[in-house]
C-alpha cells in the first residue's frame, strides 16, 4: 500500500477531488500545517497529467510506503552546498577574490552534469589561488546559512536513532565546523591546500568527487550493518547521483532537472523538514 503526501501550501478542493479520483485513494487525512496524506493511493498516467497543476500551486508531492517511519531508517546522508546549506561555498570564496561570476558559471555547469566534477573543481580552485585563507571564516560567519528545515530534520533524525553524515565535494573547513556544531556523526569533503596563509588553488590529497561520495555512503552503510532500504541520501546536483543511487530513498532538494528525474522524491518548494511529513518521527 502506498500513500500520497502533498505539501507546501493550500491544496484547492477541485484539485484534491481530481487527485482522489485519479489515484483511487481510500481516504484523505489533512495534517497541519497544509499537508494532505492520501491513503491507499496509486500513481498512474492520469495522476501524472495533474502534475503541472501541482507545480502551479507550488506544491510538492511524494508516494511513500504506508506506515513507514523515520526510525525505520538507520542512516541519513546530506550533500552540503545548496542542500544542507543555502550557498555554494566556493562561489562565495570567489566573491572575495572578485571572480564569483566566473566560478559560479563553472559550478552551474558541473551541477547540471555538463562538466566533469574533478575538472570543474580544478578550474574553480585555480581562480582562487593567492586568496587570503582568512576569508574562509568570513564566508562561514557572514554568508553560510542552513537550508530551511535542515535543523528540524537533523534533530528528528538524531532523536529517532539515525546516524548522520555530510558527504560533500566542498571543503573540510565548512564540513568539519558543521559536523561539530550540529552533531553529525561523520563528514567527508575536500581539504583546501593553504601555504603561507593563502590558498594555493589546489586540494590536499585526493579529490572527493561523485564516486568518492558514493563509496563513503556504501562504506558507512556496510559498517553500520544496514540494508540499502535503510539509507536516506539528500542532494541537489549531478555530483550527488551516484551517492543517491546507493540509498534506498533519495531526496532531490531544490535540485537540477537531471537530479530530480532520478531521485525517489523531489522537494522544489518545502524545506528539508518536509521529509518528516513523509516519514513521521
């Protein structure tokens, strides 16, 4: 049995009636605030014709197994940039170097899957060579913000007994501070090479790319003795797809179209804590 959860705003009555008829839902359960769970609903082509109407109302939707709860999972892994947090840290670093437009264009191409991540990282970092390393703290303190609902989702996951991880192609300066401040169990990312107080434009050690993120997720899953279906992975770009494929449930958060297409569920409007409406704590 599957349930359909619709959230993000008021669901017009005419649209609800059409969705119930299309999916054959056995019951409708309104949940505060502005969430509707349709029990015993089935996805089909008739429902898919209604997707533009849901999009126009800024509503997110998801089909999930009836009765599944957050505590049924054992691990939740977050990408960092534009997922756990609202910014791309490398773009903000580039702003201090006067190269934000150039770096942001490369970032966008990589996120869309148009450019190899390793090459894109090398190109972007080369533009940051010579930047004072003290700007790292300025980006963290002045520009880094958690995505809407991130803190609530993380707290609920920790309370439910899930292990938590940040798996990022970003930088350890940010992932380690977030790991400590938010109580994540694990974090991995790229370490910026710094010499004489300035960025060299390179990373120290191996680059954490899509394959590395997937490898770390699989390793954590196996070390914890979990099955694939007990793992949640959340990301927004092409660099997250391999990691998301290692999880039983994947969430594309404010993601690029290619990422949304391959994820279990996509959130385009609600915050990360919308996951708690799919899998109550």
